[in-house]
């Protein structure tokens, strides 16, 4: 990730945080108990996940800064248990804000040379520490929409959506799925696969939503395998 790309990703991460916290401010306790846009999760589960993600990415920054291995999560089971327990916390909204602020401060004080140090994501990918900025941008922006409290994909930064499309297309290009040519006003990508080749033309926000499995049901769009 170049310095320019990292700077853009940080802007997107901060904007996603602003949108998510702004939506959170509109919700009372009863609304937090209701489902979010992700199947099987309440808004509390989603917010606990976002808070845990901030702490987990902070551990990766500590790893890069100190050289002492510090994984995002001890195990998938620990990650799931942390979300379940976090969803029950009375101070959950404050925790979301506090963890976001602490991660932002950790990024602000990160030594320049530490950004190039290798760390391992929760999916087992070895990446440079600078990649955590994009991971947080993706986390805050997409989950601001998933909170289902007024933020839509069209509200996200346009350049972020283009970067998200490119990121998810690269991820999907190494996995099975329906072949498709995806065209938007700003992008053109081909998704490889087996079977009938689809031509998909969508606005940028809807294309991004479709690729990450958040698009409204539409029989004209091929069904994609689960993302992440």
C-alpha cells in the first residue's frame, strides 16, 4: 500500500466511523436490541463486533511496532464469544466510541517504519501493517450500512466504493462463482467462473453492495457465493 493509498484509506476509515457513530447516536436501547441487516445478529452484536475489530487491529499495530507476535484473535471461538459477551454490555455504545478513538490514536502515533512490518489477519493472510488501515475502512463503512439505521451504500465515499469493488473482485477472482462482466460508470471488471457468462451493469454503490452480498434481491443479478 502506497502512502497515498494509505492516506485515502485513513480518510475512508474516519468517514466510516463518523457515519457509524452518527447512526448509533439515533438509536435508543430498544432499537439496539432489534436486528441489524446481517442475518442472525442484533444491532448490539454488530456494534460489539466493530468494537472488537478495533481492538484486534490495535493488536496488529502493537505487533508491528514491537515485533512481538500479537494476533487479532486467539481463535475463532474466542472471537465469537467476545461478540456475544460484548453485545450484553450496558456500556456498549461508549465502548464502540472508545475503541475507535484508541485505534485512531494508535494509528496517529505509529512509527513510519513500522507500517511496513508483516502481520497476519484473522483470515490468515500475511500483510504489511499498513493494510490494517484499509481493513478498518472496510469495517466501518460497510457496517455503518449494516447497522440499518439510515446509512446506505450511496452515502459512502465514492472512491471508497471503487476501491472496495476492486478489492472484492480480486478476492472473488480466485474463488468459484458465476462468470460475469461487471460494468459501472467508473469501473469495468471480469469475474471468472464456470457456466453462463453474465453481463452486469450497475451504479457504483449497487455494484459494491452486490459484490459484498448486501444488494436487494434482484432476479436479474447472478447469486454470488458468500464474501468473507
